[in-house]
């Protein structure tokens, strides 16, 4: 039986062109410099990543505003109830409606960022072509759902135009109008996501690691 021994030597040239042999086993591998977060004096030198707000949609900022108005309303309710012993009756109803507005508008922002709950386990068990077809079907069904809910909300607003809030003298269509806005924006964002998935050839269902990053608006 023939046995071959690997030669660890590497042939190179000296500065004057002379051929020399270098033993590669004696060459130390390059080591990346270690970053010291804590110096000898105990001070931290870590650098924060730059803040990027470009991936937040218009709906996300509107939902953010609704959230802080909701927080202020709840704080005022707490203050009047436990500090003044004279609770403002309108705060409970308005807080409920503000929560509804926050959810329905924020829903559209999460559609664009693809942050809604997904069941992607089955895509690991089926062929790639079947997964692509199923993912496309999910995109189509999502678009149809949000579009249909937009139409239903519009029809309901026509039937409830004379209804008022219980305590505050405001029409209920103010709340339903925000829900309509959320459904309509969600339908548009669903179309945008479907087109993006079609162009690149896969979705977050097929590659769940996409959900770890941020989506550009």
C-alpha cells in the first residue's frame, strides 16, 4: 500500500528573487484584534448602533400618537379617581375607543413589516415549489380579507350614521372611520408585501429569518 505524506512547506521568493521554502506549519494564523469594551479604569467604550426610523410607516406613527393619547387619558382617569376622588366618567369610554384605534391602525404597520403571527412549520416539510404556491395563496387571501373588511366597515358606517357614543356626544362613525382607515391601509400594504414576495421569489413563511430584520417602507 502506498502512503503519501503531505508537505507543509510552501515555496516562495526572497527579495532578490531567490527561491526559498517556508514551513507553513510555523506561520501563525491572523487573529482579529479583540475589542475591549471595558478599559483598565472601568469605563465602557461600546458604541451604540445608529438609530434608523426609516422602516416605520405612516400608520405606525399614527398608532404611536393614539397610544400616547390613550396613556394620557388613563393617567387622567387614575388621577381624578384616586387623587381627586371624583373620577371623570368620559375617560373609560374614550380610553376604550383609543385602544381600538391603536390596534386597527397599528395592524396596517405590522402587515407591512410582516410582524403578524405566521405558522411556517409546514413549509419545512413540503417541497419548495409547493411552499411557493402556498405562500402566494396566503398573500392573495390576505389581500382579499382586508379588502372585504374595508367594504364591510364602509357598509356598517352607512347603517350607524345616527348612533352616538354613550357618554361623549360624538358619532360612533368617528371610531369606525379609524377602523376603515386601518383596513384600507392594511389592504394596500398587503398588496405591497405580495408584490415584494413575488419579485424576490420567497416570503417570510418560506424563510422565517426574514422576520429578524427590518423591512424598508
